[in-house]
C-alpha cells in the first residue's frame, strides 16, 4: 500500500500520518525528515545556507527516489513538494493513494502562528502578514493540491480525519 499525504504547512500531514501508521501498521515517512537526514542539515539550515532553489532541487530528487524504491509506506510531503518540477504527477499514479488535507485559512493562521519557527517561508511574518501570505500561496498552490485523488476536510478532529482516510482506503 502506497499512501501520500499532501497539504499546506500546518495542515497536520505528519500528525495524521503517524496515527494512520499506528492503525494500519504501514510504515510512516516524512519527506522533510528524509531531506534533513540525507543533507545532514535541518530544513531551516538548508534554506539559510543553500537557498530555496537548492532545497526544491533536493526535495524533488529525494521524493522521486523514494517513490521509485518503495512500495509499502505512508509518506507525508512538505507543503511545497507537489508544486515543483513534475512532482504532482506522482499523485495520480494508479498504485498511489494520495490525500490532500485541506484546512481553512483561518485555522492555518492559528496553527502556524504557534509553530512557524522552523518553517523558513513564514518564520518572519506577523499574524496579518501570515494570513495574506497563506491566501496568495494557496491560490498558487491549489491547482497542485487538487491533483490528489482525495480531498479530506482536515479541520475536523484528528480521529475523524484518520477515520475518513481509512474509509477511502477500503
Ligand atoms: C514548505 C513546507 C515545509 C518545508 C519547507 C517548505 C512549503 O514542510 O518543506 O519549509 O513550501 O510549504 P511542512 O509542510 O511539513 O511544514
């Protein structure tokens, strides 16, 4: 079983992925973590030292490499992964169940205000700037996010999000 979770920063991809993994016993992987292990730097450090273009290059590289070499996983992507190179094409592969965890802007602002430190794209923004930034960003990214086979309302309680994904998988 091959499951990919996508969605904006703060949409709960890693949290949902871990719970889903416990329930299904399918191993969980987080692309940001894979990148950090391979590059021996945090995502924040990669942005600071090498820049975003380098980050996008290695992000696509490790994503494509992972999909080509694994066949039993739950993989959460970074918020931007489906929006660069041809990465979104993987979401449509017949063997992959892809889920877009959709969260309203107001909830994303709330969640990201609390946990933006390690997210270089939004770390410097105040609350008003954050809302504006997310709105524009989602406008650009919507097309890619909707390439996922399923869209899940991820503003629901975590257990319900997981239950909905499990229902779609059966
Ligand atoms: C990014 C999202 C982050 C991380 C990087 C860029 C984005 O992942 O890959 O900071 O472009 O949306 P999370 O969505 O896991 O925070």
